C-alpha cells in the first residue's frame, strides 16, 4: 500500500496565457471557423513585415567600423563580390568570395600569422548586426585576452564562408564571424557567431561551430560571449572546430557551481 506522504502532488495545469509568457513562439492562436482570429492574422502579418525589413535593412558599415575604434588596433572594411542586396539574395556564391579590391587590400598587408581574426558581417539580417554586433563584441573581447587577434573586419554582402577566404589571407588559425541570421517571424534581429579552425576556401559548415539566437529574447551578450570564448580556446588548443568539437561550456559551468565551496 502506498504511503500518502510519498505521493507526488498532481501537476497543475497551466493556462495558455502562462505558456505564451514563456516563449515568443505562436501557440494557442485560436480559430474562427477554419480561419485564424483577426488579431492572430494581424500579428503574423506584422512579424512577417519585420522579418522582410530585417533582410533588406541597410548595413551601417561606417557606424559599426567607428564603434570598433576602441576595441581593435586594426579595423578593415571589405566587400564580397555581390553588386547589391538583390544580387546578394539571388547569388549566394558571390557572397562567399571577396571582391577584387578587398582581396588585394588583404594580400597587400603581408600579415603575420595570428590566432584569431574577427569578422562582423551583414548576412541575412543587417538589422541584427546593426543592433547587436558591437554589444556582443564588448562582452567578448575581454574574454579573448591572451589571444593574438590579427584584425577585426567589417564585411558587406557577406555569407558565412567569406570568413574562410579572409582568414586564409590574414594567416589566422581561426576566424570568428559575427553575422545576421536568417530572420524568423519571432526573431527578426538574431545574431549568430561562427568559429572556423584553419580557415580556407572550400570548407563546409561541418567544419564550423555556431552560437546562434543572440538577441534580447535569446542568448544574452554575456552568455554568448562565454560560449564563443570557450569554443575559441578549446578549438585552438585541440586544433579543430565543427562536428569534432562539442560545446561543453555549459557542463563546465554546472560542474563549477556544483563543486563544494
């Protein structure tokens, strides 16, 4: 016979309002016949418009570059081979290669080998980069103390793989690219960070680690910076990134918190 004192109390059923407070996802939208309610449809239309606006927002290159003045001794502005935003969306391949002028700029530096190169790129949400890149970098740079950072670059018309060519030309052991992620209906301004060891043209995404969803409703700057710094440190130490390197930064934190004082 079960002791009443050992019985687990029944779970309390939560309301839809409580569930909606936990997530920006679309839950419990309701129906009017076979259609959504007017308010749900209006909310969807507004979020869709915000996502489209994020994709087509102008990249504030000069503002971002000026904001880097106190963070890096060497700041460079480069461009991919795309001609404009429409070209960027139709020709992803051109966003993965530097323009002739930008390639010549980096080749002409005759850079010495370095641990890291950091690239801030517009990606699919320039609005995310405009809003979050400098804040994330402010949290990240102190955590990268001790590493040799060759340069910080601002890259326009960029896809993630553009960092491979940049890193190879600047003789970096690793690139860290901060780039606007594809906007979602509940996250139009989400920033991602991609880390690639031994960058060179032709790598696939299997060679990278990604820290994503850096935004107000996702990862904070401090949380994201801790993950990025952990991956950079471990990736350089082990000589790898991508599928071979698992993010164990959270496990490390949990272990330290569980240790007796």
